[in-house]
C-alpha cells in the first residue's frame, strides 16, 4: 500500500538536516520516465498561505506535473518573498536532479510556521535524493512531523486494472477544509487535468473535509494527484469518471481515518452521524459543530455520555430542527429521545463509553439527509504537545 502502487511512479526519502538528529525530512515522488502528466491539487482555505502552496498553485496552472518534492520540520509559512524564493529553489533543485522542468515540480512543506527554510540542508539533500530514490515507504516516513506512523492507501478503479496509491501526513490542526496535512496520490489511469481536478475536489470534500481533531486549519494543507495513463484505462464518460472518483475517495477516506487514529493525544476515534436533516448542508453543519466542540471531545476522553453537550452543539450549529424531536445515541445505546433524557440502558451506556471507538448518532427527525464526520477526544496529552511551539 503506497504512493508507487500505480505503475510508472517512483519515490524516496531521507534525512537532510531540516530536523535535528538525522530524522527523515525530505521526500520526492516522480513519474518514472520524468515526463509531465495531468495533475491536480486542492489546497488550504486559510488566507495565511505558505510559500509552497503559492508556488505549487503557480506550477499547476498548466494542469501538469512531473514530480512533487516534500519537506517536513519547517512549514516555510509567513516567510515572505524569501520563502517563495526558497520554494522555487526546491523545485529547481528537484528539476535539475530529475531532468525535468522546474515548473513541472510541485512543492510541499510542513512543520513550524515563521522560520526560514534551512536551504543549505536542501541544497545538499535534494541532489542526493534525486540520485537515489529509495522507495515509497522512505518517502512516507520523511513527510511525518508529530505523526507516529506512516499513512498509506491503495485502491483499484472498479471494473478496471487501473490502480491508485497515496501517502499522507497529519496528526493535528485537523479541521474541515482539510488539515495540517499533506497528501500525494498517483494513478495509472488516463484522464485530463480538468476531470482529474473535479474528481479530487469531490473526493477531498467527502473525506479530508469531513475530519476534525482540533478545529484548526493549517497554512500548508495540500492534496495532489498525478495521473500518468500507464494502465491504458481511459477515464472519459460519466460512468468511468464516477468509478474513478469512488476509488479516489476510498484512498482519501482511508488516509483521513489513519490521521484520526494517529491524532495527537487521542485515545478515542469518534464518528458523528447526523440523520434526518432537511439538507446535506444542514447535516454537515450540525455534525461539524459537534465534532469541533471541545466540551464534547472532553466528555469522550472522560468516558462520560453527556448528551446535553451534543444537543447544545446541534442547537447552535444553524441546522434546522425541533429540539423535542431529537434523538441521540452512543454506539447504538440511546441517551436522549424526544429532546429529553432516555434511560433505556444506563449500564450499557456507561459500558460503551469505554470503547476506543465511539459512534454518536443524532436523528433530527426533520428531513431525509445525513452526514458523517470523523473526530477524536481531547486529552491532556494534546495540551502537553501543543502548549509550546510544535
């Protein structure tokens, strides 16, 4: 399961000195023949945008890319013109080493905000890495920051031999509109950059945008996909594009769940499903409000089925419903019915809260639409990790 599962791609990673102690901090993903292929990207919605995001957007204007260079340990964010020059230099070094145009190299960085890139490390590291692409696992390890494990996923486009594989990093600043996350996905299906971007936008909306750990959105969030067509499977009509989008969503959803499971300080993986909403947007709005609530997250950490906090967040979310029709359950055990406490199984409710996975289900009884979001509990460990610069 890796970013090189699709035929015709290579990757590698190493430690070049951005992080202390020789830890892996530099990765490259590229087409095997070093040719530019259709590519697409979805980026952070934060208006404080990191230099690598700005440069990658410029380089994606033509809808093609040959390679992605990724660094961890320094976000190259809030670094002004110097930061943009450094991101362009990363692309130029990668292009020189791979034998491709620098404008066909996309740049990603993650780490601390407000510090200039240690370019001496990259001037040395990028040429070494382009000369020895040592595998996808090394690349997936090199993009991690506070993550404890690599994140990788693979899917097959239904009814075809076309493959897609991806890698990602992300353990905090995870919120709707993506996260402190980088993801690179490759596929050997054949399609133009326009439909590729449409598929990626849909996949991100149904996966990374339905994940919340701490309701914070980063400066560097980037999801990229490259399609080299090596399988010969052409994605053209609505049916094939639908199958392609489903596979892309599967990869993105797997990576998003892996992020939630590895979130900083988390002890529980949680899902909030809102049913019976008047619209999908209402369902998402309500689910997002519950998932982002520190009070709800603290209750999960304390294994307390305090449904009143959930009801309160539903009420402030802006979703339309009548309070006295709402039902709330934890792992199928009802805690609230018709807007008031339900005591059908108090011992079962207490027991289910000890589970490492909690599914909160809310039925608004106001319509037919639903939405689900991934989130986690909030622990002392998260505070310890983030009370200083990290």
